[in-house]
C-alpha cells in the first residue's frame, strides 16, 4: 500500500506535514503555532498495487 497526503485546510499548510509513503506515518516538517493556525484538515489517500489498483482515503483533523 502506498500513502499520500493532501492538505485540505489551510491551503498554504503543505510544508507543515509529511507522510511516509510506505508506513503512512505522518510527521511534522515545521513547528506548529496555534496563534498562526489552530486547525489543520488533511486527507490521507491509500492505494494498493493490485490490478486494477484500489484506493481509499480518510480525513485527519488536527487541532493545535
């Protein structure tokens, strides 16, 4: 399974998080400051290697 991450809110929050494409572990790239952004909405997509490939997604909400 391969994982990918999309930042839904805020739009400029793409450089804050990263995801390990093999394990799905989400980590911070930068520090979080609740005075700047108090809520992040992320979408995690998972795709398998089947033929045809199947995929699913979930929403992660992080409140700082």
